[in-house]
């Protein structure tokens, strides 16, 4: 019973007065004013260091591998005039310029 009564009295007396329940904004600003320049310097240094690390990485070009490009000239064509283009994964497709079954001209 004493605990409940004591708790009730503390609640009524402690937070009923506005000056004890809040801290004015000016006090907070004054309290951290000396740290602001230090924080700005640290942030700038951190960003500069991160920028050096990030931009030091040379990205690989994001060029999709659409396979070999056929050409009318057999010397420049990936099929070398045989009519069959062998791709990097091993599958084969007929050449649109040199395949006997796909003669376009």
C-alpha cells in the first residue's frame, strides 16, 4: 500500500510542473554548439575517404553479350564461311549470310 501511495504522490508532484518535464531548445543548442564544427569536419573527412574508396573501383562495362555478329564478308564473319556460328556456350546457330538453308539473297 505504501508503494502505491508513494508512486501516486511522485506522479502528481513530479510531472505536473512544466519546467521539470522539458528542456528548453536554447539549452540543447548551447549544449551542442561546441561539437557542431567538429562534427562537420568529421563528416567531411568521412565523405572524402568514402569517395576515394568508391571511385577507385573501376566498374566493368555492362555490355550484354549478344553473341557474335554475322557479317557478309566470310573473312569477318564468325562462321568463317561455313554457315554455322558457334557461340561461347557451345550451341550453334545457322549464319544468316552463309547458311545454305537461310540464304537471304
